[in-house]
C-alpha cells in the first residue's frame, strides 16, 4: 500500500475528528521554517471523554489509510493530546486549553487548508 500524501493524511484526520463532533477543526499548512511537520490539524472538545473519542477516531481512520502513529503525547485525563504522524501533527485540546495555548495565533503565518469532503 502506498503512503498517502501529507495533505491527504491531514484531511482524513480532520474529517475523523469532525465525525466525532470536534469543535473548530482546522488544518494548517505549516511554514517552511517548520521542518518537523508539513501540516497541523487542530481541534477541540468539551470533555475529556470526547477528547479520547476524537483521538481514537483519528487513529482508526489513519490506520485504515495505512498510516501508523509514530508517537503520542498525553493520554487519558490530559487536556491536550498530540498525535505525531510524521509530516502531520494532530492536536486535540479541551476547549479552555486550546484558547490558552492559541496555536493558531502562534502560527499565524500558516496557511489554512480545506478539508471538507
């Protein structure tokens, strides 16, 4: 199986998060200076249970695409979970922490990418 492109991985992750009612799902093409990742997918949830459900949905959807998780930071009980798929990093936040860390402002020079089907 051929590895999907980074943009496809980001779009699949965003759709999976959206399917579990993630709030304000964003896909950002990172600037050239961000050599570690081409895309960030950022979303938030209202509860820790919903964070876990979103993380599981993203992992399942990308596994079906033949994309393996390289690393996960955070776990049950955390308010921010980071999923590292190499060229794509998925951030799933509790809503209040998303506002606190405000990655969209931090990476304001990143380009939004359409992800809807």
